[in-house]
């Protein structure tokens, strides 16, 4: 899988910065947005197009949908 480019080499770790002693007393945690699992049917040529772009085809499809939604939100706000 690594030879086909499906697995990336891990990035070299960098040393974490020093935190003040009271960091965790005042730290605020922001939870990540949750995503919903869906099942959808797409035309075979659409799926093959995204798969042909390499690994992460579902992430790329999500990015296209996100860009579409954001553009339409921006247009409706104007």
C-alpha cells in the first residue's frame, strides 16, 4: 500500500511547547463537529472520477459538497 501511495509516512514529531502550570485550570475544550453517516447512490462515472483521483475519494466528495453549500450560503446572505 505504501508503494501505491495509499499510506503516507508519518510526520516527524516536534517537541511540544511548555505549558503554564495553570493551563488545565483555565483551558476550554472545543468539541469537533460531528458528522452523520449517510448512504447515497451516485452515478458510476461520478464515483469512478473521485476514485481515480487517488485515496480519500469520500473526503474529496465531502469537500465538493461543502464548497457547494458554503457558496450557496454566501449567495443567500448577500
